[in-house]
């Protein structure tokens, strides 16, 4: 217990009553009574007459008020607090309710006794009134200052944040986590990303998710900042800057890449050190440095090394094209947003429209998507569905020159998804037919004029599929008997010897597979020429059986069609010429990345939706990731397996990928030039006649030497042409340096890229060679078939073209293939005609030589 003197000292030092003189405080000290109130008990009730003056000695109190506009009434009270003083002096009702948070000990002066003291000592009321006047003055000053602050910050205030990051993709989850962590820190943060990603909303989410959400948040566009930075940092002795007014709020520096170069170093120093100096005029002393308590968030669309070094952490916002799985949720959010603001019902998006949106890359990101959705709703009017046609601007530029045949011709889709294609054709026709072909080659007559299989193979098959390459690419491989027997071997071996087939040695196959098939094709060419396979049935059968054996052996060891993809020489040639095709099988990348989780077209699997049960792509190719037609055999397994209608069979400009997304490979170029030499190899008698060579082609040695020269010499021409291009380039560079001239000299493209320009000429030359057989011997198929079985078919009709017609068609083929070679080379190189003069001259020289020996 305290005595009266101790009470007096405590009241003077610990309470607001210390402003009174000693005499009235002594009077109060003599009247007080001690009282203890338990925890969680009401002490004062709001809007009631005060019962007593309470002075808190020990414990904690909490005040609450129904007046939500004045947060000062909602606070905690500690020892020394004087309760009901103002109400008793001014004869008012209590302004708030007060409750004990813990057991509290009070000094209490009942209301009647305290009013008697006020009447006896008028200075109590005068002193309290003076204090209230001072508080009002302070509040007025603070209010004026807050008004000035509000006026200064109002043009830049961010009032709210939109909904958080929409979606469930791993990118969306990671971004939400980064925002949450950023809200818990006061570090400077760089929010980096492409235009249209609502990065300013991410900054707002960080602010409003933090403990400083009640502080102001402002956004400044750095492109309009003053060069001196006065609007940001203020002027010494003059108007304060925005940073001063901001206090502990959040500053968003939007589009930091647009900051004036003169201001950028000063801004980077402020971000790094949180210190700034108000600007001064020329001749004035430098101002004192101040420290800012603001949170700094920077938004940028381009790299700024100076700023990146200054910030504490970076949030990289992913673009829409890598978050395709979030597009559906994002579209639904924008529809809800617009429908709520316009007061209309929510329209639905059709699955086709959603697939169209997911197949588009959205270079404008979320801003473009939002605009697209809003425009679609307006265009739809009262319609309850947003169809694909309404989203007209979602047009992928990569698809601009594509026409999906499956959408245009639904019956084609039905046929390609049916069991007929290709399985029933393969196992019902090709499988037994190939066995018959081999039997006839071994047992029948051995010359082409008496064996219909030789006639079919050399006069029908070769020219037909060479002609088909520009239209349907590698479609022969979908019906290839080699791989059908490989699949039969694979199924039988697994049935007889259950086991797990080996995975593909992809790394080794990618490195050496192309060179293996190049070697195989070289040996086939030499075997064909030196042993006259065109006119020897059993040797042609041996060739077919050797290729089939390779397919069967690989199928018994490895899963799927390893031989087809990496080792088959015929498949290598098909894949090379398929690059020229005007059709392609692809999938919409947006749909595959956004919707598909099973990859059934690639891996295989059970039936799902409209997707059928399959074993997956036999060549392990994903249609959405194909770079060209090389690894697609048009078996349509992916079309049957896909449950999302993502697969497309497109009509396109021929060979478009050779000048857009193509990746050159050295072994492909080697095979390309081998096929070039093959054109000349097939015309050795004509070459000997034109060059007046006195060689005996019945002599194996001389025949072999001439065959090798025919394969090698034509290939030298493109190399010489490229060497001349390099020589003239270096000569021009030397002259430029010698004369010190400012001339733009274009460097030739790499040889591997330019070499693909010869593909049309090589295909045209091969087709021109086989046209003679097609137009002169194919029409004799009926009498040749009769002769195969020992019957007399001399009276049967034949169709043979006139030599002049054959020559015309061969010449036309060479002419147009040369023209296409020049055009393709120009597209690949993207250089002026003069820079490719030697390459074009080489193509024309090869055409002239082919014309001479073929036409």
C-alpha cells in the first residue's frame, strides 16, 4: 500500500494528471479507493454516464467502439491510463466500451466526489481544456498534412488488386508462392516479364497481402519522370517528393526500361541503399541524404543490368504460351468479370473455341486474351455460346499457310481412323502379296520383260512413289512390307518368348544411324548397277529379303520400329524427299500442352474419349514436336489415339520447313548427294556414249570404277560452287579492308543449309530417269504377266508412250525441278540472287548434264 505522498508522486509521473498543480492532485490522491477487477469483465459501457474516474495501476485493458470511422477508440490501455477523465470534465457520455484483458488493480474516484473536486478546483477543468485544445491543434495539423499527402499521392494511387494468379499449372502455383513470400518481406523486388502479363497487378497483390496493406501504394511510369528526379525525390528546401509523402507505403516503378538514362544511376542507387537526396539547382550545395521506409517494387519488360544488380530478388512472370493449361480458367475468369460488370448472363465457351485459343501463342499475353474475350462477348450479343468463329483473331501465324484437310473432309478423318487404314490393308493385302512377290522373283522368269514383279517394281513402284513424295511424303512407309513382317516377328517372338523388348539406344542411333543407312544405300546402288538388279529377278528378291531381315531382327530386339526410324535405307530416302511434301501431319501444340496429360499418341494407351486404344507412335514421334516430315510415316496412329482432336493433316506450301524451322544434318546431306550421284549411276551407257569412253561395262573392274566415278564426280560440282562463293566473299572482304570502304558484304550461309536446296533437282532427276521405264514398260504389264506364267500374251493390249512424249515429260520435269531448286535455295538463304550465283550456276550445270544423258 502506498501512502498519500507516494500516490501523489505516482500520479504526477505516470498519468496525464501531472499537468495539474500539486493541490488538486493531492485532493485526488486523498479521495482514491483501490479496487481489483477480474479478467474479461466490463469496466465501461459505451454511450453511458461515467460511473467513476479509473486510474489503472496494474493489468491490461482493451477499448472498443461502434464508431468504425474512428480507429483511435479501438486500442489497448496500459498502467497509467486514466479512464473517463474527459467525459467527467466535459460532462459527456462515454465514447467507447472498455474491458479488462487480465486481472486489473485500479484507483477509483466515484463520479459525485470527482465532480465536487472539479467545482472546488476550477483549474482542473481549465487544464484539461487546454490539453484538449493542444490535441485538437495537433490533430488539425496532422489532418492538413494528411490532406496534402493525399493530394500529392492521389494521381498515382493503386486502390485495389484484381483476383490473384488464375490457374493450376506449375507456373501458376510457383508464381503464387513467390507473391506470398514477397508479401512477407520489405526487400526490393523486380517483377520481370513480357508485355501484357499484368505485372502491376502482381505488385498490388504483394502490397495488399502484406502487413502494410493499410499504407498507400502508388505506381509511377518511369517514362514520364523528370530528368532531375525532383518529382520523386523532392527539391531541397522546397516541395517534398513522392517518396517523402509515401512513408512506409509501397512504390511501384512501372516500365523501368523507359527511365531517362540521366536518372537511371540515381534510381539504381536509391533502390540499392534506400537513401535519396532531394535535388538541388546548379551552384547550390548538395542536400542531406534521407532514408526511405517505402517498399520498392520494379516492373520491367527488358533487362536492365544496373537495376538487376540493385534489387534484392526477382520474380519472372511466365508468358501465356507456357501456361496453356491455365487458359480455360483464365477465360472463365474474364467472362465472369465482364458479365458481372455488364450485368449479363455468363456465356459458355465451346470446346472447339477453347482448343483454338489453346493453340494460339498470345504474343500480347493476358492483356490480349482479356481483350479477345471481351470482344467475343460483345460480338456474340445474346448468344449463349462463344464459338470458334467469334474468336477470329486467335489465328496462329505459324498456321497461316496451313489448311486442315481433316476438318474440311470429315469422311477422310473417318477413313483414316478406321481399321482399314492401314492395318487391314497391310495384313489383308500387303502381307500375303509380298510373299507372292518374293516367290515369283525366285521361281519365275529372271528378266524384266518376262517377270511381272520386276515390271511392277522398276516400272511402276519407283516412278509412282517418286511422283508421290511431293504430295504425301513418306506414306509408302505406312504400307511397307519390310516393317509389316517386322511387326509379325515382334508379336510372334513375344508370344513364344515373353520378355520386355529393349529400349532404343537413341544417342548412338542419332549419331551413327544416318551413316549406317547411307552406307547401306551406297552398297545397294553399286549392287543394283554392277549385278543388273533391274533385270535379274532373284537378286531383286535377295535385296528385298535383306532389308526385310534387318527389319525383323531389329523388331525382335527393340520395341516398335527402330529399323524404320534409324536404319532402313529406303526409309532414309523417303524421309529426305518427304521434306518437299505439300502435306504434313502435326498436332496443335497449345492443346497438347494444355489439355493432354497421357500423351497417348506417343506412348499408347487404353481408349479415352474419342481416342482409340493404340500402342503409340511406331517411330516414337510426337506430332506436336515434329520438326519436319522425316520421322512421320502417316500411319495415323496419333490421329486414332488423340482424345482431344489435336492432330491435323494439313495442306501447306511444299518444303516450307526447309526455310523456316528445319535443322540440317550432315548424314542427310551425304545421302542427298548420294542420290544425286545415283541419277548418273543409272545412266552409265549414256554417259559413256556422250563422253565417248571406250570402256567395257561387261568387265567388272572397269564397270566398278566408272560406277564409283558416277557417284562421286557430280557431287564435286556443288562443293566447287560453294568454294567459289567463299572465295569471292573473302576477296570482297580483302578489297573492303584495303580500300577502307563501308560496304555491306553478305557472308554465305553454311553449306549444310544450302545443300538442301538441291533436293527438288535430285528428285526431278530421279523421276526423269524412271519416266522412261514408266512410260515405255509399265503399259506392257498384261503380256509380261502372261509370260511370267508361261502363257502367250502377244495379242494382249499394251500402252507405250511415243519417244517424243517421253522426252518432253522428262525435259519438263528437269526444267521445273531446276526452277524449284533455285526458288528453294533463295528461300533457305534469304540472300540476294547475286550472292547465290555460283550455287544456281551449279544447279543449272547439273541440269544440263542430266538433260544430256536422260533426255
